[in-house]
C-alpha cells in the first residue's frame, strides 16, 4: 500500500455522484477566484478612469478654457491624463478580460492566479507611479523609467500567460480572424509600451521635465491610438458584433485589408509622414466599417437582453465617431495651427469611439463575467451613454472653433462639454460598481463556462 493513500471503509466509498459534486464544487471555487481577480482589474480600471483620468481631463480643459490656450497648460499634466485613461483604464480592462476569458474560451480552467495577481500589482503600481512622476514630480527621474519598466514587464507576463493556453479540443487548427486582429492589437500595445519605456529613459536622462516634446508626443499618440486602441476595438467588434447586433457575417478580406492599411498609416507616422498617414486612417476606417457591415441591414434582431435597447444605436454611432476622427485627422494635417483640430480628432477617437464602445460592450459583458451578475441599472446605462455622447459632440465641435480662433464663444462651451462627459463616465462607473456590490451572483445556478449570448 502506498503511504498517503486514503482507505475508504466499504460503506463510505465516494459514489460517482459525490465525486461529480466535489469536482463541481472545486470548479465553482476556481470560478469565484477568477471572478475576484477580474473584478479587481475592472475596479482598478474604473478608479484610474475616474480620478487620474477624467477628473484631471476636466481640470485640464477648465484651465485651457480659462487661459484660452492649450500651450499655457503643463504638457506633463496633459500626458498624465492620457496615460491614466489609456493604460490605467483601458489597459486594466484588457488585462482583466484577457485573464478571465481567454483561458476559458481556450478550454482550460487553470489560469495561474498567483501570477495574474502579481501582474495586477505591477501594472497598478506602474500606472500610479507615472501619475506621481508627472503630477507631483516626486523623484520623477527614477519613477518615470521604473513605471514604464513595470508596465512592460506586467504586459509581457500577461501576454505569455494568455498565449500559452492552447485549445485542448479545437479541431479547427486555424485561428479565427478576430484572434488575428486582437494579436495585432497586442503587438501594437507591446510596441507602445516599449516606446514608452524608451521615451521615459530618455526623459529621465536628458530632459528638464517628465513631458515628451510635442513632435515625439504626436507620433507616440498615433502609435497608442491607431496602433493599439483602435485594433483592439476592431478585434472585439469582429468577435462579438455579428452576434450582439445581428449583423451579417464579417468579410475577412476587407477586415485584413483594413488592418494592413491602418498599420501602414501607423508606420508612416513613425517615419515622419504623419500628414500623409491621415489618409490611410480614413481608408482603414471605411474598410473596417464595410468589413463588419456595421451600417448594413441586420440579418436578425439585436440581442439587447440585460442592456438598454439603444445599445445597437450607440455601437453604430461609435463607428460614426471613428470616421469623424479619421476625417478630422486629414483636416488637422491641412489646417491645424493651434492643436485644436488634432485635439478634436483625438477626442472623437478616444471618447466618441473608444469610450462609447467600452460603455456599450462593457455593460453588456462585464456583469456576466463577474460571477454571472445582471447589470445594476439599464436606465443608468442609457443616461451615461447619452451624457457622454452629448459632451463629446460639444467638445469635438467647439474645440476646433475655439483653439483655432474661429469663434470666441466656443471657449465657453468647452467646460460644459467636460462636465457632461464627467457625468456620463461617472454614471458608467456607478453602474459597474453597483453591479459588483449590489447585484447578487447567479454563478451557482449557471453552467460554469460563461458564454455571451
Ligand atoms: C471624459 C472626459 C475627458 C476630458 C474632459 C478630456 C480632456 C482632455 C484634454 C483637455 C486634453 C488635452 C489636449 C486637448 O486640448 O485636446 C486631452 C488629451 C488626451 N486625452 Fe482626454 N479627455 C477626456 C477623456 C479621455 C478618454 C476617455 C481618453 C482615452 C480613452 C482620453 C485620452 C487622451 C489622450 C491620449 C490625450 C493626449 C495626451 C497627450 O497630449 O499626450 N481622454 N484630454
């Protein structure tokens, strides 16, 4: 007899049913642990979004409006806001969704939870350290490269973990198109983080302040937005929008063409042909809209159970904003003399496209991932999206007019736009926190693997 082997008296041998119950119990415990990790990432993202992200964005805009010039506001503060939104908010969300869903969709239930928590700590400390360096200038020559190194390391751990989960029972062999789009976006994120580290080391060694120069910042922002954020949203749209909106099947050739044209635009910008690249972004956007068949009649009804019925409208509108952002980019390359048209283009992209999509898709999927909860308030979802969209429309239209000195009254519209957006973003955060804290989990009653229907 082997030592440690359990000897069961004949009458208490575990039955097949008891073993099944035990297996279920362990799987549910793992599911609960994974959901806790997921909620930690999402909650961290929401805190970054609200405080260092949106509050600082509003503060910056109030200062710009008060002084009637963007040039009189600290570039380190502007960049701190962008970093908190893109990495603190969107980055944390991507990590949380990635850790939660990829291992499952790929057939295994054993994500290395400890490593995922270490990754969370590194990422969170990295983003927070950047905030301290840029805003308070505390030991910024040390904190800047340290924060960038932590962020890059956390990403590399994340990337390794999610990419080593091979499908166990996949008979398909080939990866689906959406996976390629997400992989390309992940490469974009990695390049952005490498560029960020290189820039931070350079600033720490050579610069008088923790802010990138205007020219470097413009290129870096293009890599971050068109090279990372945009393809991520395209990837998840390819995966989910046919199902959620009932669209006709995606056209893969157009999808890959959109991706190729878009990355060509990013490469051109990095080589210093930013003005020419703007045309590539317009073409890439038109191609992706055609590939996803976003504005074609749907083949079946949209699935809006658990979310507000306006969900399909806002998703389509987000793609409208993407087109506006791309077209404004061309306008900026031709006429911008103050940063106003560039700012309007970037805002149409970051708020109109990215944030609206996150508010739509996030409220559709996050409650289910958090131990099968329901969204706290469907009405609040609509209110948040409406306020954010109104704010974005006011901002994008008045920013170019004000900064370019086309219309002086537009300066007084900008603060209104900032408060509307702040209210919209706050409604989203309240709804997700309300879901996590106040809504009961239905995980015990559901099958263990969450599928989005
Ligand atoms: C919700 C309210 C927001 C407000 C009031 C706001 C405000 C601002 C302001 C005033 C600037 C300075 C440049 C300019 O004048 O246009 C800026 C830049 C920027 N914003 Fe926002 N923003 C908001 C949301 C967002 C979101 C949701 C994202 C990303 C997901 C974002 C990402 C950025 C980036 C990347 C920059 C460029 C920073 C740089 O110059 O390096 N913003 N924002």
